[in-house]
């Protein structure tokens, strides 16, 4: 044995170790992320979308989780990097 892993095994290990940055955002999550990218706060986003601030926070938590980030700035940067935001 040469000590190297076959390519499919390497891909699987890389996928498991890396955050799920390619996860699909829902339409509403993309909408919230776009409003964040325009500089809107949670209150303004809630008013724009006719939802509660708690709902906005929930959508943002899902966005952070799916993109593997921990804050608004990183979510926006990653959104641009992945082509989610224009």
C-alpha cells in the first residue's frame, strides 16, 4: 500500500471537514441576506418583509449556519464570494 487515499475518499474527507458553504439558501434567506448586504438592520428587514424581528434573526441564524460564518459581515462577504449576491 502506498499510503495515499483514493480520490473519492479524499473528497469525502474534505467535504466532512469543511463547513457547508455551498448549502442552498431558501428564497427568504437569500432575500434577508440581500437586505443585510444593503445595510439594513433587523428592524428594517422585518418591516420590509412584514415579519417579526425574531423571524429575521431566525433566518439569519440559518444563513450563518449554511454559509459556515458567525456574523453579518462574513455572511455578506461569503454571499458575494459564492455568487449568491449580485
